[in-house]
């Protein structure tokens, strides 16, 4: 049963759109602890390197992606599937995690992510909802968590430390060592409304 849905325009990418839905999910034999499903799709284009002579820059490289994340009743990630289609063809990656934070990547143990409880898909604010709901911070509280961060369209996976601070009932701050700090606002479900410099909700 859908709980919420959103369409975002990317503010840093003129070709970028992202759709996402949060739904209740019935447990299945292979996912007995499943409670919620977050799924969506994105389109965009990688910006070319514009340091070359005028007229010789490469054209943007369009891509599309779709993703789904299964979480338990505590909003802890249990599985994530991503698929990206670009100029180099179709790529897929599947992540799974248990309640203790043991991860697999395409069926292989992936100790680099040991202890993580969240996944973050780079091209969507939908996965910020996972941390917002799981941490459920009081106003003024701050927490740093390690997440499984997935780059799109490359589908490279790495561990990233992310800091979340709840500034008001509907306003948060996000920060990480590589990209810096951003403010974002959420609706009552925890879906992002506006993410500073990156996403604006249009539907």
C-alpha cells in the first residue's frame, strides 16, 4: 500500500528528474522481516569535462536508473537493487544486509560495509528518508552514521560517514567529508521537499 510518492527536479543537473514511492510491504519467504519498500527511477546526463578547447568538449552522456530498497519495521535496510542504463550498456548491483549489519554485494560477503544499517543512492533524496525515519532524532539532536553509498550511474559502492542533525520538526542538516553540508526539509512521512542546491520537489 503506497504511503507517499514524490517527483523531484535536480537543481545541479538540467536533465535530471527523480521519482520515488514509499509503500508498505508484506513479508515474503525470502524477506520475512520486510515492512516497507522504497522504489523509484531517475534520468540524467553526466556532464562532460569542459576543460578542453571550445567546440571540442564531449556531449553529455545520458543515463537512466531504477532502484528498490527493502527495509524492516525499524527502517533498517535489508536489500537494495539498482539498475543503470547508459552509453556503456546495462549494469546491475544487488546489496543485502542482516539485522547485525553484515552485507553482501552481488551475493559475496562485503566486509567493507560491516555495521552499516542504511543505503544511500546518490541520485535520489528518497534514501534520506531511511535515516530520517530510523534515527527519529529530537530537534537539536545530531548523529553520525556509516552508510552504504551507491554512485549512479557507475554503481560503485563505498562506505561513507554521514552526519544528520534535526534543526526543526521538518528541517534537517546533512554533511559528509567529501561533499560538505546541506540543509533539507521533509514532509510528515520523511520524504524530502527541498534539498539545498540538489533537489526540489515538483510533484
